[in-house]
C-alpha cells in the first residue's frame, strides 16, 4: 500500500513541482493516471503545510509554489508522508503526555514538552516530530522562542497550527509568570541600594554573558520600588551605539514589568570593562528618558571576564 501511494505521489509532484503556477485543471490533465480525488487531497495537504498557495483566477482554482525550488525537495516531502513517525504508533506508556502524568514534567525533554503543546500533528508530521524540530532549532537559544511569530514557527514545522502556536505562547508566558513569582520569593532579601551591590548582582547574574559571549549584548534589570530585582531583558545584540539602543525598547520592558527603576547592563567581550564614549552616551540618553516617564536608571554595569565596572562609579 505504501509503495503504491509513493508512486502516485511521485507522479503528481514529478509533473507539478517544475511548474511555478498551475490550475486544478492543469494538475488533472498532467497527472491523468492518478485519480482526481488523490490529486486534490495531495494539493490540499501541500497547501496546509505551506508549500503551495491556493488562489482563484478566471473562475478556476490555481496554485503557486510558496517555497523557492531549492527549498522544496519532493522526495523528502514524499518520505515524510510515507514514513513519518506518528504518535499513534508509539506505545501508550512512552507517549509524552503519559510520561508526564506518570513521571512528572521535569523528566521530559524540551521536544517532549513542545509535542504536548503542539498536541496534534498533520499527515506526514506528528506532534512528536514537530516538537523535536522546534526544539532542535532553538537548542542553544530557547529564550528566543517567546519572540517568534506563528509564520516563523510554521516554517520549521507545518504542524504548528495557529491553535498549537497559541498553546506554546501561553505555556511560555505562564512559565515566565511562575518563574517571576518564584524569583521574587527566593530573592526577596536582595535589594540593590549601592554600586557595590549592583556590580555583585550583575557579575553573578550575567556571568555567562561576561565569560562566553563573543559580541556585545545590551540588557536591563527591572526593579521594584524597594529596588529588588523583578526580571532581566535582552534589548539588543551588537556593538553598543546610542542610535541603536532606543529608549522605547528599553522602557517598554520596564513598563510591562511595572518597574520603578532599571539597571543597564552590557558586556565587553575584550575583557576590559572600561566604558567607552558610546557607553556614556547611552547611559546619559536613557537616564534622561527615564526621568520623563518616572523610571530611574540606577546604574550602568559593564561585565567582562576580568571584572565588572559601574559607569556611575567611574564618572
């Protein structure tokens, strides 16, 4: 049965994939040995996965390839339809949801957790396979998943429908809120009321940034009215420049956190935390912007491999 289906898929895609655009009439004419029902089902599947775009022209249903030729490989797509891993083929006790209920969420991989949120696959792409694809793409930058749009995730896996995208984003946001409450409870005693405390906090919180990053990153720490840390946010990546670090981006995150104050933080990959002229310009610009909206810029800490430094302290 699989071999027969493969042959029919090969005939359809062999005839249609070289054409930039075609109508449903063209498809049935060029794939005459294949039943119209099978052709329609195949085209609908390609549309659902974002490979084809469907539109109407001159009272005909027409199709246009959504991906450039070098990115759509018919053989790989056919293989997925025939051989893709399906959750229903996995023993019940080994499925992600059942393992979570039995062993707890901490035992699951990121791919497993995403599979539960994606929940339902499509033909040729199970939720497990989709979860693995998304997890692999964000393996070293999981924090960036929150900022992805639905089209961006759908490019990674067509199984990320609008419903599963909403579930992923809701899961991330809920986890972020839980983490914020936990952080406030565990760090309730931390108050940043001096330059030394600001340097110590940032040296610890941004140790990986100071030691491992090969390019400059600009972050902020938001603080409450008691100057207790609320959250951290990465604002930009790249050489620090007053024209690139826009107050809008900095204070949008602070306003969202209902912050009373912020710490500015960035790294010097060179290992020398001595502030540059641009560092001072960024500090001055954001300090003035903060005054206008009532959010105090406490300090600007530069973290580096050798040590960390405060722009306020250095003048």
